């Protein structure tokens, strides 16, 4: 088994949003990523019976694409799920303001 290259991963604040009839995970505003960029992560994060719609999470994600397709953020499904309170999200976003990619 190959080890993950952790240098490719960055901390990103994401949240669950309703996208039509589906709950998806997207980056929160104020970071280097478009707020409509897809995030591939554990399905548990979009389970509204566990985490209400709008829940914020702190993830380790890497920017990738699949065979030249659109870019998306990849979060390893085995990582622990870290929920952010509103205050923690505000502090994180304030400390990590970046120019949008």
C-alpha cells in the first residue's frame, strides 16, 4: 500500500448545501476554491440524519481531476470528520483568506 503524500493536502473549510434534491459538500466562501467546486468525501458528511444541512467541516483536501476532467477537491474517506462550530469556521476563514483559484 502506498502512503498518502500529505504535502499535496491543504486544510479547507467545507459545508453541506442543498443542490436541488441532493445534499452536496462544497468549499465555504472566502478561500482559494470556488464555492460550487465539487468535494469528493465520505458520504456520511452529507447525511442530514447525522449532520444537519449547513454543517461546516474542516477537511484535508487536495485539488485533483480525473483524466483531465473538471477539477475537484478530494478528501480521503478514512479521515476523521471534524465538525466546525460557527465561531471556529469564522476564525479559520479569517486566518486563511486566499485569492480564488
